[in-house]
C-alpha cells in the first residue's frame, strides 16, 4: 500500500501539515507487511486538482490528513484514493494509528471549503 501524508518537515516525527494543499512536504510511505519505507518529497502545485493528479501518478492509495477541502476530496474519491483523519499527530503516530485501526475514513461532510477560484474547473486548472 502506498500512503501520502502532508508534512511540515521531511522526517517521520514531523507533525502533519494543518492545511493539506499548503504542505511543505508530502511523506510518501510504502507499506508491505511489516516493511515500511518513508520518502519525503516537496510537492509544488497550483491547485488542489494538480496535487491530486500528482499523488495519483505516485500510485497513492490512501491519504492521512487533518482536513481536506470538498473539491479535492471529490477528486480523490473519483481516483479511488481513500482519505483518513489524523488530526494532531506526527507522521509516525498517524501511520501507526491507521495501521492499528484506530482512525477511520474521513466522512464526506467533515471538510472545509475554499471560495471558488476563477479559471479552475472541477479543481483542475483549465487552459
């Protein structure tokens, strides 16, 4: 399984970024049985839709985050990427909580909203 977690810093003891789309790094975590590999990548982007596309191309299957805007949650759902709430945790704590079944999928109504952005259609910048 390939997991993404938005992070302030590029180490597993960093706290999750409080704003998904403005995270300094994205922790990309590969979990195969008991084998866990961490990689931290900067993910510059212009829109949430662009970030979703980048994560899809990375093969992400699941996201652990504090909160998410409605538009990007819909895009992740269309891509088949699951989103789980991990408020107030470090990267390691969030991953451990998920793997031990202590956190649940983010409800579709538990989101925050951004005002509409002209030039963006469906969260993906139009040309």
